[in-house]
C-alpha cells in the first residue's frame, strides 16, 4: 500500500546511513510526510551534516504523479531527491533521482493531468 512507502524508504535510508558508518541512523531520518507544505516525505541528515529531502513516489511503470508543490520544491532545494518505488511480488525496486530538473525535456516529460475550473461570473 501507498502508506507503507515512506516507511520502506525510511528503512532504506537507515540502511544507507548505516553503510556510511552512522551508529544511530534512526535518529538521522525523519518522516515528514504529514507536513504537505514541505513538498517531500523524508528528511535525512547525512554524516557530514548535509540534508537530503526525499519525495517518495510509487510507480508500476515508467511514470509517476507529482504535485505542483513538489515540482516547486524540487526547483528550490539543491538537496531534493525523488525515490521512485516499484513493489512487485518478489522485490522492492528503488530508483533514486538526485536534484531532478523536472523541466528538462531531455530527461522528463511533464504532462498536466488535472485543471482547476473557476467560474467567471456567478449569477
């Protein structure tokens, strides 16, 4: 389920930090997925003190959905990452994208899927 993905990626990050020699990786990884305005799900502090802001996306193909806010945050944070998670019966696959330039047509194709409709005149 989608709710489990931040949990899976929190564990993924803890293992990554452990490999880097961090003694208590749990303390370095925060789930911030309930703070929607941030535009990412996990915030990790690396051993050198730098931060990794991670947006977790689910995918079962070569695409994923991203919000306007998440695109905006990816532009302003140099430490923004997208972890695209594909879960199959046999394994979990994670594609990590560092500092994505989502507007780069050579790498990505952004397609608007929804539109907001506002009434011009009520009455």
